[in-house]
């Protein structure tokens, strides 16, 4: 835990480490929920960072305009990461994102449960590792997936089917 000051008030934040290839959306959700942080929404964290609603846009993969160096530095300071490490959770400049629907490779999620940034790249047709198409909704109830920042337990928010169990239903590329 690290003490932070914002507008004269003091508070403590718990640092978490980003996962390899993790999307900024998933990371921000994990950061907000970790014991000691407990921000109920992106707006609360955005207020502390000084970026307002910008974090909510980033959680939905809206990067137009692309984050500035100053915005990245402000966020990096609060989440206690190096700016270069934080930048890896954002798409490379010039990469077009597919903002909706949220995509999932359940086979990857089965191996390590977190959302990968590359799943949302517009030109990515499926998982290169498993040679399967991404899922955009639950295979049981057809409910679209929530944005990754809201993936607390890795299951369909409607029927409760675990993401890992969806892997066997992915179509080969």
C-alpha cells in the first residue's frame, strides 16, 4: 500500500501488477476492486487521477483522442507503474480497436483468466494461439459480454456460465 494525496486529502492505494498483454480495461477493473482501493466506478478513480470521465472511455476501448503523455503519467502515478509499462496496456498508436462487442478467447481465459488487449484489435479475426474465433456473447444464453473492467469472477453476468467452460464451443479458424 502506498499513501497518496489528492486535493489535500490523504488516502492509501494498493498496487497491483499488470498481466502480460492485459487490456487497460481489465487492469483498471482489477485495480479498482483490489482490497484497499475499492473505487466503485471509473469515475471515482478518474476523479483521483484528475482525468474525469476519460478512464471510463478507456475502459470501453475508446482511444480517440489517443491518451497523451500527460494523461498516461497522471494515471501511472496513481496506479504506481512506470509509464512505459502502463502504455503496453493500450493499443499501439494507429491500431484500430473494435470497441463493441467485448471479445473473449475462452481457451486463453481458461489458461490465465484475464482479458487480452489484442482480442479487441479490429484486424484480429481470432486467437492466433488457439486458432479459434473469438466469442462475443455467452454460448448458453446469448448475452453479450460486459466490458472487461466489470469481469469480477469471469462468468456470464446473466446465466453464470464460467468463461472457461465456453472454450470447447469456440469455432476453429
